[in-house]
């Protein structure tokens, strides 16, 4: 009780944390400036030698490590509630460029902030979600917050959002680099995606391809996977039946809301609670207009769950048989923190009181 060391250690830790909190916005600004400069100086992958291509791939990994570290610190130490997000800026830019008739490739080149709406993928072309105006919606324009970062042609973004946007840009650069590596090694995009990181770098350094690469190739696409499944021998998918009611639904975006269930088709209710089977990234433009989001599958780290947190839309994943249970028009109360979903009888009680 009289030992002064624990208190002294806590005081020293608080002092170091305070110094880091004050310095973090400037550190983030310096890091994003370095990333922007390196990206601007990077030539097209086709103009790089194999050695330069491998070196650039190694740099992207170290850059992601630094970006993720500072982004995690910013989320833990900085208070940026109510500031503008990259996703809201991306939706505004997407609506503007779609109104001008630009293609997805032209839109990304003119406004790279729109990449915040799409997850990185190695197979298949880059596809941006449909703009809000294509669904008869007005484009969402977020309120501007304090400007902690502003790059060329970019809206002002707080430190954490600026770091997260650079992470997405580095991911997209990696996609282009891996595609060029596939071209040089005469591999398809699907085959090169099966290489481990060190195997890809060794191939670029002159080593041969792994001998078991042909056995790794996936089978042709089949029916959609069940909500819960396990892999039996020879990678056979076996549907799992939930036991004792199954795992409870998980809240992935905090807050509570009540509204009307909607399946994404037809006219959207003013207080729409979107109920879907999977968290499709193409649903991103709908988020600003939703009261809540419920999905049968998904995880807190899925792209749409991250966007739901940015837009402060209560969201729940893992809601068993949600599409069948909550038909369009059903009144729902959604708790995005606990994952609880209940039939909302508020209107019934109000009518009885009257």
C-alpha cells in the first residue's frame, strides 16, 4: 500500500500516452505525405523490372504495417466523432462522376477516394457500387469536420480516415503489382492468388513455381455456401445445423434503431431496416439512407460492416434465417451493440394508449 512504484509507473505511462496523443496527428500527416509521394513517383508496373517489381511489393508490406499501426493508435487515442469519413466523401464523389457518365476506371483515376467503397480483390475486374442517383436517391453529402489531412484533389479528412484511405490505396497498388507478376509468370489471376507471399517473391527473383500449385486450383463455382458449414474430406462442404438455437447474432455497429424491414427491392421505406443474406459491398450507397442493417452471415471485419460503423448505422450479422423470419414490412427493433433483434410493437402500444 505504501509502495510508490506502481503509482509512479502509471504516471509515467500516462505522460507517454499524452505525448503520443498530441504528436499522433502530425505523425499521421507525415506518413500520409510520404505514402502519397511514393505512390505519385511509382511508374506503371509494366515499366518495372522483375527486381524492381519485387522490391515494390516488399515496400507495400512495410507501408501497410506502418499505416495499420498508426490507424490503430488513432482509433484508440484520438477522438474524432462527428468528423467526415472517407466513405461519405467517396459516395459524394461517386455520384458526381456517375452523373458525368464516367466509367468505373475513369472514376477511380479522377477520384481515387471512391476506392473506400470497394474491398480489394485479385480476381475479376474492379466494380464500383451503383451510385445513389441510380437508385433514385439523392447523393449523401456529409458534414465537414476538422481538417487533419487534405491531399491533392481530396476532401479534408481526419487523421484516422486519411490513414485508412491510404491502406486501401496500397491494397489496390498490390493488386496491380500481383496482376503484372501473373502476366510475367504466365499465370491466371486466380492461380496467382493461390501463391503465398514468399512464393510470389521467390518466383519474381527467378525461382520456379511451387510444384503443388495445380492441386491448389479451386473447383468450378457451385451453389452458394450455406450460412453455417464445415469442410469434410476432399474439401466437401457439409451444411451445419445450429445446435440449441445456434450461435447468437453479433452486433457489429453500435446503436439502437427501430424501423421497417426491407429486402432492397421495390420502394424503400423511410425508416428502412435492410435485411439481407450476405453483406454485399455493392450495398454501400444505401447505407446513408438506412435505419439499421441485418444480415444472416458476415463478420465485424467485412467491408460493409466497417462502412456501417463509419455511417453510424446499427448493424447485426449472423442473424439465423433472418430473410425468412423478417419479411418486408415487419417492424423491427435492432440493437447494434448486443446483436438483439426483436419485433417492434411500439406502434401497437401507442395505438392502444390513444
